C-alpha cells in the first residue's frame, strides 16, 4: 500500500499524512508484514514510533522489542551510549516476562557486544556470549543468531584480552562453526563471511580466510553493496 511504501522509505511526514487521510496501519501484505514492519526496515526511528502508536493488536513484548530496536537504530546513527541503556531496558522487560524469548536474548547479547571497547575483557566476552548462546539454543535455525555468535567470537579473538591460548583456540573454533552455520542457513550472508574470514585468519588458515573474504566481496558486488 502507499502507507507501506512511505514507511519503507522512512518518510515520516508522508506516513503521517496518509494516516490522517485514513490509511489503515493494520493491513498486511502478502508476506504478513505491516506498515510498521516496513518502517523498521527503513531504520528511521521517528517513522517506527509513529506507526507503533497507530498499530493495534501488538503484544506488550512486541512493543518492547520494536521500541528497543528503534533505540538501537538511533544509537547506530549517534553513538550515544545512553541509547544502549534504553534499548537494553526494553529488552530486559521482555525477558522478565518471557525468559525464553530468543529475540530479546539475542539483542541483549548484541548490546553487550556493542559495549565492547578497543580491548574487550574475557568477562565482557562471556557475558555477551552467554546471552547469545541462549538465543541460538532456543532457535538454532535463525541465521542472525548464528551470526551474532560468530561476531562476538571473531571480535574477541581479534581484540580481546585475558584468555589463555587454549581458551582462545576454542573461541575461534566455535566462532567458525557458528559462521559456517549462518552461511549454511543463508548463503547470501556476506557479513557472516567477513567474520568467518577473520576467524580463519586468526586460526592461521589464510587460504580459507581469503576464500571467505572473496565470497563476501562477490555477494556484495552482485547485491550492489546492500547490507546482509
């Protein structure tokens, strides 16, 4: 619908005008997506909040997850750490009510990764990895969850401190397995290939690292550099 198109483009004023003219925010497209779903893909938090206030039938957990993701989009644009706190509070509300909510656990783990400094400690890694592993165990067929496990392992293997040689080797091997699983589930997952390249390089398998990196470049070129 026009409302979905405006939402996907992140055109808040157009969305507001369409709503004022009577556009229905509760309609779904052939994939079952609302205008709100399209707005979330736009990464414009103002559009998301506008439609969140107009869309009915959402559970409290869904509203918390959407609000938290809007804060994260603002964080990516501004780098303001307070937004991570606000996002984390929304996701924490979900896990308090639903301890097995895989999406909230994934994003709580991702927030811990985003809190990493230039040299994350082993304690920071373990906190993030524990949350992300719970989300993977609950939903192992979601490539995003596998990706985040690969990401936290790749980042710590490259920049972290405090792990023994044996611990680091295990972290690298586990990261490789999660990256490969993400790619198995989504062969177009270029970002997962990037982390796989980093992990292989850390392991010392330069040929495999170069292959993973080349595959990521090839996919991004074909997709005109659109993100995974």
